[in-house]
C-alpha cells in the first residue's frame, strides 16, 4: 500500500501466535489466511530470515500485542500486506489505516499501531455503514480505497443507521429529555431520534439538521448542554419530591420548596458525581431512578474535591489539632483524608477518610475529641510523600523514579500506587467506544472508573473535558509521575511511572501498558496531579 493505493498483495498472516493478557484475560489466537500462490510470497521459518516483532515487551507478564513468534519472512516485511485486513493482522499498513479512521472520526484518537483488532474492525464497520457498503469490518481493496479517498465521509449518524453508537446517542437524548420513552432507545436512528436530535440542536444553537456529527457529540457530553427536562428555574411538586431525596441523603440542607435553584442544581451535580451519573445538574430519568434507589450513595466530601465546604472541614480539623493551618486550601488531598481518618478513629467513627454526615455532625456537636498530644500524624505540612493538597506541594517530579509496581522499578506508595494498581488490574480488558467499565472501556471511561475505584470523586468527562477539569494541579510533560492523568489530543490515560502509561487504547483494541513515547510528547495537552 503506497500513496493510499491498496496494491493487491498476497496474504501474509500469523500462524499459531497466541497471547493471554492479564486483567480481563482476553485472548488473541490462531488467526491466519492462505497465500494466493507460492510464487508471489514465501513464508519461511529459516533462522537466518528477519524476525518481525509487533511491539516490544513492556514487562507486564506478556507483550501488549501478539508477537509473531516463529514466523519469518524472506525480503522486507514492510513491503508485504494481506489483501484483506482482518482481525488479528499485524502489518505496518494498519497504522496508516487507523490514522485515517481517526482523522475521519470513526476511531478515538490514539497512537496508531500495526495491529488490526476488534476496535479497528468496528471502526471500519462504521465507515462502511457511512459509505453504504457491506458492514463486514474487513478492509479490502474497495474499503481501503474509499477510506483513503479525498472525498471520504466523516463520521455521522443518519436516518436508518443501526449500532451500539446509535444506542449510546439515544440514551443520552433520553436522559436529557429529548426522547420521552425508554422504548425510544432502540439502536436504530429512526425518525423519532432525528426529531429529538433536531430539537437538541435547536435548543443549543447548532444547525438543526438531525445529523449526529462531531459538534453534536461534543455538545451531548459537555457542561454547556441545555436539557429538555426538569432544570434550573422550574417550580413544581416534582422538584420538591426529589429535593427531599437530596436532603435525606445529605446533599441539600433546609426544606424542600419545589424551587429548582442553583443550590438544588449543585446538590444534583454532587449526587450524580457520587452515583455513577453523567454530571449535568438535570433531573433526568437515570438521576431520578438513582435518587430513589435505596442503595444511593449519601453525601460525603472525599479525595479530589475542591470547594468552600472542604475548606470549612479543614478549618474544623485544624481547630481540633488534626491538620496544620497551612493545609487549609479548600482541596481534599491525601493530608486532609488522613486527618479525617485520624479524627474518625479518635472519635469512634468508621475510618474511611471521607467526611460524611456522621463525621460532620460530630464536629458540629461540640463533643468532638481533639487529637491526643502523643498521636502522630496529620498536622505536618505538605510534602512530596504525604500530602495531596494541591496548593502546597513543592516536590520536583520525575517520571522515571517510580512505577507503581508496573513493569519494575520503585514501588509507588499511597493513593497514587493504589490508582496505578487498579489501572493495571484491567490490562487486557477490551476497548469499547463509550464504555465506562467495569469490564470494557474507552479512554475517558477507563480514567473515570479507575479514579472512582481509587476513592477520587470525579464525574465522567470526555477527553475534551479533561483539557480543563477545573481542579487538580496542572503539571508539564517532564513533571509527570505515577498516578498523574495525562491528556493528549483526543485521548487520556494514567501515568504508571518509569516513562509508561496505562490507557484504554482504540488502536490496540484493549487496555494496555506502554511507553510514553514521542507520540505522547508531540500530542501533549496537559498533565493533572491528583496526588501531590
């Protein structure tokens, strides 16, 4: 394949290559195609022939991608490609294909690889659907030429389209009130969906063509999206009903009055952030159901939050001797978490380090016990090993100094190490566009799930939302260390230390642990320090 022309070459495939991955135990195995004639290409196992390696081992029990064990090629492997690119193929032309699919919006932006996995196949299916071709996920001559054409279409959902991406779009429209019935979420981009999309676009100042393209996708998951449901400014018994739920769970104070004001909106957002909801501040169907769920998570300030309420908590902790006054920053870092846990221990409460209703009521009661004078711990000033309050960290960071028990190197302690370990436990899980776990992920869903499992209260954000999350301390590329979040153009991952990253990779088709190479440096947007 040269100059975007798919030359018909003999199929070169992998024989007997098998990879067992950690985490979700995904397997790739025994994919092969036959050559057309023996005269066109010779596959040998001669020891003097050049061995083709798909990717260097990264030291997590196995390679990230299958190696072509025992298969060697006479001549230059870079000149050979299969006539049909199918799942399991490893060839340099796959990277060119992936980059083109990313440019057209059919794959999430990522570092292209030579591996044609399920995620690449799904992206090809979406393109084939867009181009009116048979949706087999195989990139043959016709599909390649169409993708590489200057007139190739960009990703969009149009009437008649079917697929998981349609279901995801419909589900979001349903929760924003533009689709009225759960039965409208049917996986088909029908007239009802088109009309709902047009209404969304009209309400939000977009061209109301009913087409779900990049601009509409970005809007759906942004903080600026306007809903068509119970929202700010409404006065009703329905609002009053759910205000009472918020009060009972500790998210709202005072009495339920039915007035949807900014306090109610902030309480809904806080509830959504703790109950696996997209944080939009609206009383959509999912949020109402979650509020009514007897297992709904009550309010508690926790790691990663920043607010005046956190500052008020820190002032109490300082008053009773559990926190140094220099740590009153409004940011709930590890020093604050440790101080709360110490307070809870001394006062006979559950020691989870989160400041919920019981903890705050103890402060307000006037019966709280001060920190014993002989007790060690949380009043010390912030430093690089024990803090977490972002305003006072003065440490210099070195990404090669730690690795979080991933791939060798020094062990990362504390919450950063826990985050890296959680991320590493999911290596091998499949990449699925729009998935937020626990057994499949896209890039932003992976970061969201891992952070929440690590006790960091964050809401779901797309990679564009991670460009400026509104909290956490920004760090440069050279300052990155284990436990940081790295944001590149269209993609996000978790720094694992040792110059590596763990991320849900569309091009690899799974969660991988890989090197922070030049692609990451060249596309770098921001790094965010969660644990200082």
